[in-house]
C-alpha cells in the first residue's frame, strides 16, 4: 500500500511529499520502511534513495551532512549549515528522491 502510494502519479507530481510513520515502539515501523525502501519497483521512480540514521538528539547539520555523503558516495567537509543545505539542494534539484529517517 505504501509503495503504491509512493508510485502514484498524483503524488509524484507534487514538489514536496512526505509520508511519515510515527507510532509507539514495537509495531514494526522499521520493517515497513525497509520493505518500501527495498521495493524493486521504486527504482524506476526515484533517482536517489537515502536511509539516514538520526539520534534522539536531532542535529540538522549532521543529518544534512550525512545526506550529502550518501548522494556523493564520499566524505563531505562542509561545516556551515547554510552551505550544507545549499549543496544538498543543488544535488537533489529536479530529482525524485526517497528519504527514510530512522531513529536509533
């Protein structure tokens, strides 16, 4: 169902899309996210997929840097949050991407 929603034309026409799962622990959210993330049919739809681990202490700079490193497949040395966000925006502009933020 989630994969079907992520592949729908209506959803793909939107500029920004968000499908979040927030429920109490122990109900299988990571399993559902992993099944969707690994769904072969989504490879035709999304240019890029990212699975980003986040800690309970939310560090936007670290998360943005991790996303850039996934996109680049290499280490990112940018330290300024504004430049990190600009770099990520340039790399993802015009692309369709799926991001899973997984808290550990």
